[in-house]
C-alpha cells in the first residue's frame, strides 16, 4: 500500500512539472542573428554589437539580423567625488 502511495505521489510530481525554457536572447548584446533552415538548424545568436557586424556574419547563411528586444545596457557607475 505504501509503494502504491509513493508511486502515485511520484507520478503526480512528474505530471505537474514543466520543461525549463532556455533564454533565447543574451541581454548583454544589442543585436541578434536569427539563423534558420533545415541544414544549419534554427538558433538565435546574440553576440553582435552592431547591425553591420551581424550582417557581415550572416553572409551566405539563411539568417536575418534584428535588434535584441531584451538588451539591457550596463549603467555607468555614478562618479563619486574624492574627499
């Protein structure tokens, strides 16, 4: 009877879990390249600092460059006057 209860509990826990979703966009870079196609696979490469840099990297690939909607620029530290 305990084994049946443990089995039902384990099945309930497994049923309630969801797969984790990976983050597609790297918030450190302002431009991403969306690569698509059956031969190269589909992926999002967020490693570019400008659209021109991304477009140069996309030459010959089935890809498009886009602005990263999750880009979070690092804020500059406020300057503290010396005492």
